[in-house]
C-alpha cells in the first residue's frame, strides 16, 4: 500500500503543480509523494506497533521504543524532504534508513509475520520477491528526485559562475 500512496500523490502533485505553476515539476512532485508515503508508514508504526515489534529478532532490545522511534524518524523525514534546507541531507539519511530496515523486512517475511494483525500468518518468504525490489525502488526514487537534481543544479551554477 505505501507504494500506491507514493504513486497516487506523485501524480496528483504533478498535475496540481502544472496547473498552479504552469510547468511540470517532477522532482518536487516526487518529494511530495515520498513525504506522503512516509507519513502513512510513520503513522503505521503507532497503529501496528505490536506487529512491527514481531519483525525484530528476539535479541533486539527495546523493540517497542525502536518501532516508535523509527516512526518518528519517518515523520521527520517527510518534513525534511519538503524543507529545502534539509532536503539533500534527508535524502541521504533516507537511503541509509531504507537499507537498515531491510533486514527487519526479511526477518518478518521469513517468520511469516503479519504486521497488521500481529500474527504469524503473513505472506512468508515469497513476499521478499516484492519487498526487496520495492526497497530498491524507494532508494532510486529518493536518489532521482533529490540527489541527482541537486548535483545537476550545482554543476549548472558552477558552469555559470565559471563563464562570468
């Protein structure tokens, strides 16, 4: 479901930006879409805390606190993507975050965790055929919508400065 929120909000944002600014702004629409997705997934940490706790191995300490903390991280990242001063830093931290949470998703799939019902009747390892590419998709989305545009913008500014 997070990927549906991401794509839906991206498309709607793209159209609204076209209507209000007279041009498409795909990078901004992509950041808005990712921010919306992060709000949904961040809030899920508070609504499905027990199921998410089950996605952590037994040896992990402070499971509940860790789940709530990562929910707060996702909400803060949503804001960071929309605040120009913090966008690039937030993007790099999100890439690291998406890499770090992948083991919990693998563990949850291997143990058939259903995070919404906090039971052991989840999809199982087959889910990873979807989840791992999805995680890579999120990383690419962040890179292409934040990091690459900022690198290209910096190069353009340097070229303009060099020509002066």
